[in-house]
C-alpha cells in the first residue's frame, strides 16, 4: 500500500514538473526574450503579453522596443500603443521622436500628433524641423514680363524661407510660394511704364510694394527676405512690330509690282491681239483687191493697160524702198566703223 502511494506521488510530481517545463518551453517559444531583456535592462519594462501582442500584430518587435526605449530616454510622453499604431500605418516613429527632440532643443513648439501628421505628409519630419530652424535660399528662376513700353524684362530673384510647422499640414508648398513671388514680380514689371526704371533700381522698382506676410499667407513657409539677383532685357516688341510692318509693306509692294506686271502683260497681249486683228483685216482687204480689179475690168471701169500701169507703179515703189533701205544700212555700217 505504501509502495502504491509512493508511486502515485512520484507520478504526480513528474506530471507537475513536466507541465511546468512544457509551459516554460511554450513561453520561450512565444515571448521574444531578447527584446524583453533589452527593454528590462533599459529601464523600460514591457510585459511579456504585450510583446506577444506586438508579435501577433505582424510588427517588428525589436524595432518597436527600440523606439519605445528612445521615447522614454527622450522623456517624451509617448505610449506603446501610440508607437504600435503609427508603425501599423507605415510611419517612421524614430523620425518623429528625433524631430520632437530637435524642436525642443530649438525652442519650437511641436506636439506628438502634429509631428506624426508631418511625418505622414512629408515622410521626413526631422528634415522639416531642420528647415524650420535653419533658413534655406530658393531661386525663382527666370521671370519674364513686358513693361508698358513693350520691352521684355527677364528677372532672376532669390528669397530665404523657414518652414512653419503649425501650417505644414494645410499650407501650400515651396513651389506654390515660388509661383506667388514670381507672379508678384511679373505684375510689378507689367505696371512699369519705362523699362529703364527697372534697369537702374531693380529692387526698388520690383519689390517696394511687396508684403512678405501677404505673399506667404497661405504657405507653410515663412518668407524672410527677397532680393533681385539679375535683370536683363529680352525682346523689344516695338522693334518686332517695325520689322513686321516692314515685312508687310514689302509683301504689299511685291503684290503691287506683280499686279502691275500682270496688267502690262495683259495690255501687251491685248495689243498683240489688236495687231493680229489689223493684219488679218489688211490681208483680207488685199485678198479682195484682185477680185475688185477683175470685176472692174469686166464692167469696163478699169482697163488692162491701167492694170499694167498699176503693177509697174508697185514694182517701181518696191524698188525705191529697197534702194532706200540699202543706203540706210550702208550709212549705219560706216557709222559703226567710225
């Protein structure tokens, strides 16, 4: 009986020991022990069930613990839930914590929620806090506009800005601010009556009425100052209009000359046509002469002797003309020789 009781006690002890050992094995399998001890030695104890929960949420336990330790060492009131939720959104919580530390050192007011919003929007809250501390120089590039005397002015300006963290989420970006500055300068160029005024005093002419607060009112950047880097003269519309006018006059002159040429050609063609008509009339009349002579002879109004006299007269006239032409040609040849 005592042997049976002893055997039952041993079985019970072995079962209890096995259950404890099994529980320890299961505990070590599910709990990330390395992260647990890292947090513990850093003075940021995290319960094992929380580590299991973090692991079950498909988060990197090592990164979450490191971020939590960084937050506690930075003395920031950031809970483990805040870190987990921001990690689930895909954000970089380390950037947020570094940004908070940098803002605190610079005396800039920045809370955790705003820092998270900036990180979501920009992807680098730490860099933006740096921009809020140290100003950056931005160039507008070439700004072109025409003055009232039709001269194109090409301006290149630069301005310094600082990021305004409180206006970052809802404010306009740097490109929009650059466009606002460019539009303001273009408007001032367009209002200028004489381009020489801009060339002599560019800053006074283009920036005298520029209100920095109004320009950056809707921007997430604060405009600190602005200066004109360079001013050049571009196109001259007056000269271009004169050239275009001269080209038009040239075209009109060519058209008029072509019209006159066509009119002369038409007139010459008409003269040729009239000449041909007159020749045709003469030939027709000459063709009727023999018939008229024949008819006159038949009717007794013209004798054969009269006909022969007429023929002799024509021959004599032709001979005289030939002699006169020969004498003229001889005189011309002698004149050329002389």
